C-alpha cells in the first residue's frame, strides 16, 4: 500500500495494489478506532479537483458520524 499523505492521529490517505484509494480515519475519544473507506468515483473526482483539502473535509465528516460508514455506536 502506498501512502499518499497523512496527518498523524487524524487520517491516512493511501492507494492499494488494486489502485483503490483508501481513507483511514482515527475516530473516538476514550477508545480510539479507525474507519476505513474505499473512495467511490464521486469522491475520487472531488479529490482530483480539491486534493488534500477534500480529504481533510471527508475525514472530519467521517469522524463526526462514523455510523454513516457502517460503524455502530454503543
């Protein structure tokens, strides 16, 4: 896996061997966990337009509501 860029304790944006873009976002407060998503074509297009600014915004959105990406809150 190739890391494109990362912000420590925030997110890592990378590309795997199948040319899929993956965003791994650190979530939680007391207990930390990561939410990993594979970017869809719309998100890839936005990344190509806005670069790291879009990825940072998407990471924030994921962190605020990880349940929207299949993570169940207790």
